[in-house]
C-alpha cells in the first residue's frame, strides 16, 4: 500500500505541469495573471514601487480572485447554470456580477488596507475612510472584471454545449440514415427474388430445360449478389455480375424479344456505386419497356465518366407517359437511397428519347 502511494506521488511529480492543469485552471491563472501584471505596471508607472510588495500583490491577486471565481463556478455547476439557455442564464449572471463585484470590493479593500499597515505603503486610512475614497471605483472595477469573467465562462460552456448537441444530432442522423439505407436495401432483395421466381414459374411447365437453367441462374443471383452482404456500396464490376445473371434469366422468358448490350469504360470497374442501382434500372426497363412492347428490343447499358460524375444510362424501347408517373417500388427506393447517400450531389432522370426510346440516367459523384 505504501509503495503504491509513493509510486503515485512519484508519477505525479514526473508529470509535466501542463498535463496536470485543466483548461479551466490554465485560463484562470492566465487571465488573473495578466490582470495582476497590468495592475503591477500601473503601480510601477505611478512612481513609488516596492518590488517585494509588488510580487506579493501579484501572488495574492491571482490566488484570491481565482478563489472567488472558482467558488462561483462550483455554485453555478451545483445549480446547473451551465445547462441554461441564454435568457434564463442572463437573469442569473447579471445579479451575480453585482454580488461578485461587491465581494471584489470587500476583498480588495481588506487586502490594500492590510498591505498599508504591514508595509507602510501609503497614508494610514481606516476602513470607513478608504471606502469613502475608493469604494465606488473598486466596486465598478469589480463589476467590470467579474462580468468579463462570467461572460467568458458561460459563453465557453454554451459553445461547448452547442458543439456537443451538433455532434449528437449528426451522430443520430448518420445512424438513422444507415438504418434507412439498410432497410431499403433489404426491401429490394425479396422484390428481385419474387420477380425471378415468377420467371421460373412461367417456364416450368412449357420449357422445363429453360426452367432448370433459370433455377441455376437464380442460385447464382442469390450467391453472388442478392444476399452477399449489407454493404451500401459495391463495385461496378460486382453490380454488373448481378445484372448479367438477371438479364440472362429474363432472356429465358422473353427469348428473342430481349437483347442487351453493356458498354463500360474498363477503368470504372472498381468504382463503388449503390448496390442494386443498375439492377433496379434494368428491371424497370424490362417491366415498362420490353414487357409492354410486342417486338421487344434492346436494353442498352452505358457506364461512363462525365467530369466529376459517373453516369449510368439505361435505354430501352417504349414511351414514357408523362400523365402516369413512374413511381414503383424500385425507382422510388433508388431515389431515396441516392438522397440518403449522396444528398443533392446525385440525380436520377427518366426521359423520352427520339425513335421511341426511354432513357434512365443516373449520375453519382466520382469519389
């Protein structure tokens, strides 16, 4: 026990002073030291100056006024004044400034009178005479000094509380965003699975060989991408692997009515994009384009770099009816995930192109 105590004292002694003092005490000592130095300077410039008395004045000024403000600090913390908003706080610190100013007057007057008696530093005045001559000046000086201290102390705590509140709000916002993204991504998994099962169902009676191949492709979908993980972002290469399996699966159903082409800048293979983003647009192209067009047609996927953005464009035959908004689960889900992940830096547009082509264009920042 004794050895541990000695070791603790030794460790404390070896710790640099700057690491022992809190920011509060550093500010206390620095602030009152500057004030005491200023008072010492006025004493020197005033003519008669005793070095020993000046040093003692400096030490006692820093010690006594630090003690007064520290006692106020303990009182304010005990009554939770540092947690108050501006208006109720002002109703408390304005009277506090007057109370502290009065305490400053009493302590300063007592200290000066004692020093006059001990060191014969001026005319010997009794307390009443000294207060008559200097009371108002000292009281106003005390109010001014204590008001500065009070404002600095409470503004610091107010700023710290605001920073903490901002951090907490940001953390909660991120947690909420991540939870919503996870829920949205999870929502798409059964959606894609049910569509794939419907394709298999359509093939199983009339084309059992194609149905078996469709089951193999669905197995690949499940293994390679659909339930691969909860990552919000995956590489373009991984996303296209899922899309190719899905397109091959759907081609078994549409046969010659569906052809597809993928054009991509090879340097973009490792770029990370929203999981199931291309897949959602391709699924929308088949549902609202190929499936509704008797002759079918080409689904064209283009992935390119456009300045600071990655542009993904899906084109398919069809006609977008402006009177009927395209707001199915897939596109609404994708739009919300884009907003949550990239805020206003990403965009999704579905437009009519010449010659009966519908184009869905997704632009995301190239991080």
